[in-house]
C-alpha cells in the first residue's frame, strides 16, 4: 500500500476517534443539562455547544466513511424504503 494511502487511513481513523469523542461529549453535556434543569440551574449555551459538536461529529465521520468506502446511512435508508415484509 502506498505511503499516501496509509497516511490517509491513519488520518481518517484519527478523525473518526475525534468524532466519537465529540459524540460522547455531546451526549454527556446534554444529559448533565437535563439533570440540572430539574434543579432550575441549566448550563448556559448548551444548545450552541451541542450544535457545534454535532457538526464536528458529522464532518469528521465523513472522512472515515469515504476512505473505507462505507455508506451506512444510505444503506439503512434504502433498506427501510425497500423492505420486503
């Protein structure tokens, strides 16, 4: 495998790990905010930060899917549209 391809795979894997970390942070922040809302003390700016993290999740996960030639969301959508019961 050429050095460029190995580098692209490593970069895509690193971006995928970062994307997963952003997803975990987004989930944790939302969960903490929901719990704090019960006590009437929400975290200010949570929706903005969650929006930025969601954008990072989507953008950085695309690199991994492109390099691995994996298009799971399309497969899920098509399998649901053309399901044979």
